[in-house]
């Protein structure tokens, strides 16, 4: 019996370490842009918003610190299966609460309005980003299809199309429910 318990503890530690290493190896900003995990929505002559879908753990921990992402997963993603989160970063200092309320998404004929938004504080993950926040909504979103992200600005509506890179698309909803390593 104690051999089995020791084996299971060793297995859990090994898997936890492997998952920590997988999460710790985040792509650089340039790699995220190149693979199109993050897109830019120009909202004027000099300002841009950067958008990334962060439900997949491989991306979520890259845009938020691991503890914050773990909290979001445990309290929102795992408990509400149709909850979707997007990280929004700004290279400027717009009022992000106001900006979040002016973002919506469209996929085919379905419109998604933001119903939860929160500012992310703490050290920035990327040097070009001065402000970042998380938006969320519920609905049937198929990330293997394009979603158009709109920002309603004072001088017009700006948009860009987002495709989640195939390597982050799960085979099923359960693939998003990967346990994070223990702290």
C-alpha cells in the first residue's frame, strides 16, 4: 500500500513539474504575433488594442501570471463551460473600463457582448503594453472559426478578425480542463 502511495506521489510531482515547465515556456511577443495568437486592432492613428484568447492554459498563463490564471480557471472557466476570456492590452493609457464596454465580438450571425471585465494589475508581461484587462462573456463560440473583434471608438468602429491557432484548439471542451500545477 505504501509503495502505491509513494508511486502516486512521485507521479503527481513529475506531472506537476512537467506542466510547470510547459506553462513557463511562453512564446515571446514576436512569436505570439507571428503565430497570430495575438492580433492588433488599430483604434486610431497612434493607438492600438491587442487581443488574445486566453482560455487555453498554454496561452492564459502567458498573458496573466500563473496564480491569477489558476484563479480565473477554477472560479470561472471550469465552473461555467461556455465562458470565454480574452486578454486585451493597450500600448496607450486609455480608460480600460470604458474601452472594455465598447468591445464586442461577432461570429457568423451571433453577437457577443462583454458581461465581465476586469483590469489586470501587477508586472506587465510584455514591454510594449501599458494597460491590460480581461473581458469575458458566455455563449457558444467556435474558436476553430474566425471571430471578428470590434471596438466602437469616438471616431468610428474598428475591427480585426481573430483565428485561434490550431495548436491551441482542443479536441473537446475537456482538453481545456487541464489541472494547473500546485504552487
